[in-house]
C-alpha cells in the first residue's frame, strides 16, 4: 500500500479509535471494552475475552476457539477555566474545552492448539485533546491541541501448563499531533488587538511491545504481570504562521521538532474467584511519565522580534491503584464494579493549559448479558473525577500570562461492546 494511502487510512482509524481522557497521565483505560466498568481492576489477570491483548497478551491462553470483541464508546465531560482577576491578557472564558468524542476498538483471538494462541488488537490507548474558545484569555498558550495514538498489536501467547502462561504483542502506534495557538501582535505596534496565529501538525509511527505472564497457583486464582515498552514518536513540522508584520517572519516556516515518548508501564493484577457468584479483582500500575518530553510549541513576541520554543512537560511518574468485584447474578447476567486512584503526572506549579492533568478518582460499573453461550453484550460506565486544577503560566519575553483554575473537572465514558465465540 502506498505510504500516503496508508497514512490516510490510519488517520481515519485514528479519528474513530482514539479519544481524550485522563489517567495519571494520558494513557487510557477506557478503550471500548468491559474493562471500563471495572476501573482497570484485575486487567492483567482477568483473561475473560480477546481484549486481554491490550492488558496482558498471556490471557489469550485461557480463551478457547476463536473469539472476537468489538466495542464503541463516547467520552464527554467538563473542563472549564476560570481566570484570576489579575490576568493581564484580555479575552473571554475558555468554554468547555472537552468536546464529546466517539471511540472504538477491535480484538480477535484464535486458539491454535493446547499451547499456542494468536490474536490481533486495534485500539486507542493514548491521547488527550483540548479545544478552547479561540478568543479566550489563554489563547497565547493554546487554542486547541491534540495528541492521539492508535495501536495495532499482533500478539501470540504460549501456555506451558495449568499454572504458567506467557504472551507477547508487537505494538505499532500511529501518532498524530496538532496544535493551534494565537500570537500577540501588540508589541509590534498594532493597536486593533487582532492576533496572529500559528499551527503545528505532524504524524509519525512508533513501535514497542507488550509482554505479559499469568501465574495460576490454584483454580480460581490468577496473578498477572504486564510490561509495555516505551514508544518514541518524533514529530517535525515547520511553523505555519499567519499575521501581519515582517517580524513574524522570524518564526514562520521554522523547523520545530518535538520528541514525545509514550511511557513504559508495569501492571500487576489479581483475579480471585471467591465462590460461584463473587470474584475480587485488584491492580497496581506504574507509568514512566518523567521521560515524556515536550508537550508543545509556543511563540513569544517583543517589539524587536519573535521567537519560538518548545514547552517542557516537567512530568513525573504516576501510580494507579484499583479494586473491583464481579457478581454473577444469574446464568446470563454478570455485574462489574470498580474504583481507582491515579496520581498526578504534573505538580500544580508546572501544570499547563496545553495538557491540564491532575490526580484522578474513578468509579465505574457495567453489566454483561449472555444472549446465548456464544454471544455476550456488555454496557459499562465510568466517571473520572479530576477536580480543581490551578494554572499559572507566563511567557518570559512578552509577559503574556494566564492565571486561574479549572474548576471541578470531570469526564464520563459510556461503553458498549459485543463478544462472539466460534
């Protein structure tokens, strides 16, 4: 397939399969599967469907025959900024920077024999997007920005015996970064307050791996451990600057490189069947956000010129803890519930309106109904409470400033999926 055609196809898939959400950083647990209703509890140990490819490929060893899961979801929420009275940049409020975003995923697994299984997964597990009003008071820092990743993961699993299974997935991630930001022209002598604007856009492929193991010391108990490697996305574009004044020519068409590192992660999970009806699930997860890199580009202006710089994320590593339960109410109905906490990837002093992240709490629930022995339908809901996020950003040259707070930020996910067994 020609490169341009492949890129267009991947871009179309990206629009469907990637969505905006927060974890401790911007890794997504909600990818259109029943895992959303458990708040990620037990993800690396459940092995209850082909979506285990995303959380632990070793789980395919527990899936007989051929199984397919396809899911859709929508994410929506509120991310609105209230500026402080002392902010020196005029403009409107931010509006709700989170637009409703649809998403989806697809997984297939196939048992070759009593030891080997293979599968494939397509899902968006990395991303964030903000869309502010163009004339808001923080427009010189960001008007809109999105960083999205679509993962394509062919996988294989091997079961040694009743206790031990291992799995490997090779991840190809198609990443897309785009941003639009206003430029303050007032230092150049313009009095009409009409802003300039720059745009940045690029796509790249990055590659990594998912490696997992499941240990079952006894019937009804599974312990899963998964490692996902770092994925490097190298974005490169020449700034497209619009606005009057020859002084802006200093940054127009400037070649700017952003090196983004999708973090490596480690997840340890437990699945414990208590009796015929109840199961207990738990997960602990570490994400290496300290290596993330730059989060965007900004243009700073003075009366004598303009300059462009990249914006350092100043991120730190995050931890995730989750607990969940499953209740088999009847032969057809399975109920999921979960709660989770994610630490913040950024301190209050380093938070940016480009990537406004914070610690978060999740509550989630969902239900699976067996239409027959070969077909299941699941509907799940998750509420991510992000809370208040103070921001105080300033440009050192022009003195442009944005100070205030995102108040009571939250996101909800509604997910539906079906699983077929052959």
